[in-house]
C-alpha cells in the first residue's frame, strides 16, 4: 500500500511540473489517503502483535 502511495505521489509531482494542476491535486489526495490508511494498518498490526505476545514453548 505504501508503494501505491509513493506511485501517486510521483505522478502528482510529474503532473505538477508539466502544469496539470487538477491531475496533480487528485493524485496528491489519493496518495495522502493511501498513506494514512497504511499508517493506521501499521499501528493496528503493531498493537495486535504486542497484545498477542509470544506463545510459551
């Protein structure tokens, strides 16, 4: 998911350089949404891992 966010960010930069403001704005918005979803899933994953712990051997 982080890869997709970076891809849309690069698309936004390229579109901005060439003057496509609408495309750049849309790509930036998509990249931000994907990045925050990635962060939320990362935090949930870390919390679940900490709560679950390591099973006894």
